[in-house]
């Protein structure tokens, strides 16, 4: 079928999405997957668990979109009405999917649970559709064509939906849109604003060939840049543009690829066979927590001191503070990192103090952070973090401490 429309839309079904209980992360996931293919969502719709509203949303989408991906309403409860709604639209019966039924029976038997009409509801699907298998759950998905549109219906559970998108839906979308293979390369930057990245990239962007583009993403306090390159333009050009961007972003890019900052730090520590210990005040141990999220961190992370109050700095690490303002200062952070070094003997030590609000000092505003890292030499920094909320500020301070640790590790 040749279609005049080329839009892709999502429809998320569920009352819980409309009352603030949860957000539509499924559409976000799909948008990201499509973006990697060089495609974009044109619209996201959220509707309640109501047959008339679901029907209205589906009919409207069929008039606008070539592909519509629908989440939710395929479970065992009374508010799961999606299969019933689609059966009415297609004027067909709802039937049991036998392979899913066998899977359900086996699942319930292993857990000593009975088969009930409610549990059987989730393996029903409209007879006029084709089934999409669900390798991570019990409820099958299904798809069909309505007018010029292809509809994909999937469970709302993200773990199940994501696998079904990758295994079944994306291959079909590639056929529909005949997308060219798209390569990508990402730079993760810290210490530069999104508008500055855009300004630096404008000359590069203007020279990109057809089918190639740059994607910008802010994940506070980081800014990520991704180069998307159609293979129709050849790999030599892809590498040449990478080199240009690499040189421009060199002062700020802490890595290239998809590794998070804490993963990059742990990888470098493991590569150099070095250990680290930290003293954290304003971040409350967040930096150590982020590092220990990474598999293998126990090989290189000694631990940390959460010396939050002024007297904790003295009792835990012997750093005497004469007044509150001295507790947030470069001297305090440096002394803390020195004392951590003496007590642990680790190759690298670091410390952070700062004002996370609501109060600060006359000299330093809220958001002021003092960092110290001891490696081959002492690195000291003062950072001013834009305050949004308290955790955001703590995350930013933690990120800058990790960046400074990485800077120390890469010193020759």
C-alpha cells in the first residue's frame, strides 16, 4: 500500500496517566528508538480508560498517521478495554490466543494460582488482527491496518513493551518507511551550556549533507550532542565530521559514546588500578552512591565520609572549623581531601563542600561549590551551580566532583 501520509503517533491509554500517578515514558522510549532510525514522532496522545474516548482517539489517528503505536489496556482488570474497543472498530470477535493461553496456564501452575476469567482476559485479542508475541509477559500484542494506517497495540508495562518494540514493531516500521541505515556518534559534555554547544555547532550543521543531522539533549548538568549520519553519504565523511566535532568539544567532552559519567570514572580507575575515597558534605554521599551503582566498583572504591555538619568534619576527619562560613570553603574541601588521604591511603581522594540552600553566605551565593581532588597533584575548583531544586543542585555538585576526579586520572 502506498500512503500519502508519513506521520508516526503514539496513543497511551490509562486513567493513571491523566491524574499524575505515572508519566508516559513509553512514548519517550519509542521517540528515542525512532530518532535513532532518522524518524520522529509527530504526536503523542493520552486517553482515559473509556471505550468512546479510545475509539475517538484511534479513528482520529488513522486520519493523520501512517503508523500508530498504542500502549495499555491489555491486562486482566476491568479498566483494560483496548481489545474490546478494537474489536468493535473492526467488527470482529475477541478470541483467545492459544500459545499465550498455554504460557499463562504454565505460569499460574508454577505459582499455585488458579485460572480465573480475569486472568484469561489478558490473552484475548481481536480476531481480525495479527498477534505480536510477548516474550517478557503474558498479554500478547496485535497489529492491523485501518485505512492507510498501520496500528500496533502493546502492553503498557515498559519492560514488556520495550522488547516488543525492538523485536517486532521496529522491523515493520523499517519496511513501511524504507529507512536508510543511520549511524550515530555521541559526545557527553560538562561545563558548557546547550546554547553554547549550538553556537559552536552551527558552522558544522550548515555543511552536513542530506540525511545527516545533529541531536541535542540536556541532562543536567550535562549536555549531549549526537551526530546522526545516513550511510548513503559514505563512512569517510562520517569520520571526517566526527574529527571536526571532537576537536571543537575537546575542552568539555568527558567521553564519547553512551557511558555515564560514573561508569567512565570507574572504568578509568580499574584500568589504572587505582583506588579512591571521598569526603562529602553538601552532596550527602551521593557521589559514592553513584560510583557504587557501577558493577565492579568494589575493586576501586574504598568508601566515603559523609561529614555533613561542622562538628562531623572535625570528629570524623580532624578538620577544625572556626565558623560556619569556613565550613564551605576551598580550605575546608582541601583539608578534608588531605585527611581522607591520610586515613585511607587511597591513590585518589576528593572532597566537596557547598551551599545547597536555602541559606548561604555574604561572599558565596546558594549553589556555590568547592571541590578538591588529590592525585598526582591537588586540583581545586569553585563552581556556581544554577539552583533548581535541592537534589538537582546536589546532583550537579556530584557530577562536577566526578569530572574533576576524571581530570586528575587523565593527567600525565
